[in-house]
C-alpha cells in the first residue's frame, strides 16, 4: 500500500507533516494494509492527506476526519466506533455509499475493524441483552423502529409502502413494480390458490395481504406488533374492498393456535432473536396444515461471520433494530429440520436488495427537507443514511444475502 501526504498538490511525493500526522499515517497504513483493490484517500483534521491502496483501482473513496475523536472510537470499538463517528459528525465523506462499499469488501483484512472492546461496544452489548425478544420486549423493539410514523415512511418508500427487498426483472423497472413482483413470487413459492387461508407473520403495511387476497383469491390473517402499521394496513385493505378476505390484528406470533393452508413471513424472522428461533419454527410446524407450505423471506449472514457477529453488537442492533439477529442459511435449515419441516428450496437475490437500498437512500435524501419538518434532527438523518449505505455495502460485498426459503409440513396421508 502506498501512503503519502498531499498538502501542496497531487505530486505523489512524500511531504513532511507534523509528528502527529506522521504517527497517525503509519497507524492507518498498518490498519489498512489489506486494502489492495481500491483507492482510499484519508484527510486528517489538520488537512494532511493519506493515500491508500491502488490509485488505478476502479473503486475510489474518501474519508474526511473532522475530529481526532473519530480515531479513538475506531480504535476502541472497531466497526461500531467507526459508525458512531459518523453519527456524531466527527467524520464525513463526499460519497458514503462508495466509502462503505470499499471498506465492506476489505473488512476481513482491516484489523482495527475487528475491535470488540471499548465502552461503546460494552454498552451496546448490555443494551442488546436487555432488548431480548420476550413478548413485551418484542413489542417494544418493533415500536422503536416501525412506530416512527407512517408519514415518515411514506415520504421515501414507494407507493406500495413496502419495506423489504424488491425483486427486479429489469434495470429500469420501477421500485413499486419490483415490489409487486416480490409479492407474486412469494405467493407462487407458497403455492397459494383460491380459498386458501394464509397466515402472515409480520404483516407490515398490508402489501402482501392485498396481493394474496386480490390476485390469488386467498383469505389472509395478518399479525403485527406495530400499531402504526396496523392502522395503515387496515385502511388499505378497506380501501381495496378486501375486508371480507383479510383480517389484521395486533398479536404475537407465539400466541397463534389456528391451522392454516400456508404461512408467509417477509423479513420478520430477523426480529425474532436467536434464543427464539426454535419457538418460531415450532410455530410454523404447529400452525401449518399437513401438506401446507411456509415461505419466508429472510436476510442472512455468511456462516463464516456468524460466531463473531453473535458475540458482539453491531450498528444496526444498537441504533436501528434493537433485539435483531441475522441467521446464516445453515441455521434456517437446521431449525426447519428439527421442527419436522421439509426444505423445499430457496431463491437468493442479494443484489436486488442492494439495488432496493440504493433507491431508498436516494429517495430518503430527496425527502429529507420534508422529513425534517416531521421533527427529526440531523443526527437522525445521519443514523438513517449510514444504516441504508451500510446495508447496501453488506449486500454488494456478499457478506449479507436475502432469500425466499420454502418449507413443507409432511402429510402422513400422502406419505
């Protein structure tokens, strides 16, 4: 990795800086020694610049430190400290998405990113333990994120009010159309047919329920823990004239005892929590009629990263989704088999989620003046911009993926 200062111009030649500048530059060179497929320019608070990686690389990014405290956070709490430096306006960048993409692709080779101590990590771990998804904890955790208000989400989500990955069939496809495609695919994956009674665990703003009832002729029971989402979804179903086919309610999935022809759950499993994964899959098996299918859309994490991930707390768990936990695909397979469900298969589409997040980020930025009028401050904006860019980088790098996983409850009568 080449490193040099550039205060007088892009000469490419080393120049002297202060003793602190040179010391920090050497530490950064060591920390970023694995960055060899991108070019990263780091500007220190003094204006001293450090150039890392390959200047000819197609991936280019810039990290501008405003205060030295950003480095203290990074050294003490790794990737979480890095994120908190941005949240607290201690560093900035001309292109947040590009910076996080470069760092995500080189994450395994960046030693300082692995730091797991520091006060922020410790506090975050305590908070994460306190956010366990008991019945009361789940309702509180869901409200933290989803009850920010329907007006907030309506300003930057597409017209279908869908807050999960779309499925794109063409680069220029509208987000609303790609979301409808996602709903159709999961209906087909669950093998829905007219007259089926479908349970949706985590019904959101009612997008799936509307499609399943209107286009597939199903009867849908949807449950959620968000009062804001429930109010919107019920109004949506009433407007569509589907009240006779759709019933939506505030209810914990663990309290359901009825039997259903099919179960659908779209990006709700991430909020279940590892300790409750067995209960969740037992509920799928309990509530499915013999021969019925469960179709789950789930964000997953690479198996190789899971042990480290489960032992600490990341930015999303601390600031965005308290109590959340991403599973590796292998964990889903193990839990399904333990619960007696047949694994029918999965369709993965992580790049589509990256594209969805990119569009959300663009729309969030465009809507920010109106979002601010709802009472949200600049720190809130930085949290959400980081969250959207952080997630996109995770999918672009392959560290995260998303898929539609399908399971079947065996039918002894046809065995």
